[in-house]
C-alpha cells in the first residue's frame, strides 16, 4: 500500500496497527499540533514540543515516538535519557533549527562576553548545550526578565527576539534566523483575510514579523491559540500559524470557524511523517534519536531552567 494512503478505510487500518505496536512496545506517541490530522488522531498526546516532552518524561513508557521534527525528538531524549526516542522519518527537520550551530553560537558568544544566551527550544541540542537558558514562544519574556543582566543574546529566531524586545527594558541582541513560513506571512495577507472576514479575531504566532503581530488581536503560542477561543465570544478566527493547527482547533471548538491567514503557512517538514512511517519505525525500532551525555547534561540544565516559567 502507498505510504501516503488517504482512503478512510486504509487510514483506519494503519491507525489500528500503530496502536497495537505502541501497546506491544510499551510506547507512547506524541504529535505536534502541526502534524497531519491522521497522525494527531492516533497519538496519545498532542501539543507543543516542550509540553509533550515534559509529559512523556513523566510516563512509564519505555519508548517515545515523536511525530514532529528532529529537534523535538532531541528534547525528548534530553528529558528522558532512559527511554528510547524515535523520530519516524529522519528527514523531518526544521529550517529554523538549521540556521544555527554550536560553532557559530560559540563565535557570537565570544563577541559578546558575559552576555547570557537565551535559546528558543526550536534549536539543536548541541546549541542548547551552549545556552544559559532556553525559552518557548509563550514564556520568552518571563525568561529574559528573570536574568540578572541588562543585555541578552536571543537565538535563533529574530522575530521572537523582536517580539520580546518590545516587552522588556533589556537590550536584545538578535540572531539572523527565522521560521521561513511564519516570516513569509505579510500584513497584506492579514488585511486581505480581515477584509473577507471583518468580524474575525486575528491570532498570530510570535514567530511572525512585528508588522504582522501589530495587526493581530493576540500573539499566541500554539497552545495559547488552542485555548484562546475558549474565552472569546468571537465566532470566526483568522489563524496566523502553520495550517496543521486548524485540525485541533476545529475539533476543540466545533461551533467556531477557523480561517488560515495564508495557505502558504504549510511546513513540509511537519507533514513528512506518515502512519506507515510510524509502523515501520516501531516494527524495526529504527529512527532512534539519542543525545550524547556530554551534550545532554548541559542542554538539560538550560531546559530545566526554562521549565520554571512553563505554566
């Protein structure tokens, strides 16, 4: 059968096989909010990457199957070194995470002696290992303000750094990195959507450009976006993040309407993993991601400091 089967009966059969293999392997399956619907629907937990890794570390599962991208599997390995972590498709990467490496970060740190480094979780483990503290898009401001320093180097997302800079008195040194999909969202896209749906509430991810966030009613992480409609009387929402989140939004809020801010908000890497990939990886125990201890231990320190600011 084609690995990208889409017929409901085929998907149901594949999903049943996934669930059986997860049981057989004492495994737990995590799916990021941007994953395809059939992946999210078969997973044990869905959410953002840090949230999932923390929850998985607290389970008795021996195996973690992470339907996401490489840095997410690394974070799970950092938090659960005793568990086997599997990324079902080795080609599921992250363009933003590829925009920084430990060598380039070490060079930048040398240029900014004494300046603490705050690194977004969307980064390689080896970069986290050179970091003072990590952050998420939801807690970046709290993390930066917690530091006893007047200057901070924020990497690798320049848009998240600019978002934080508006909400702190500290000087933020930025890194020339970004999510290419969020960065490509323009004010014109938002204005066109608002013209079509004038009563809609606009939600934008902090990875978007500042001029896009200026047009939004709320700047929110993926978890924040999922919760926001709970406390809003609005019926229509324009969603300024990767289109995969439309599936959990519509499931959680079936009586509300969610419109993508742009059809171009489609991350190919987040759509690489198929049910057949999950089956193959569990049958053969392939795709294992293991962070070496010399990287894991300092990276764990940066991640654990961040978790104090996770609500």
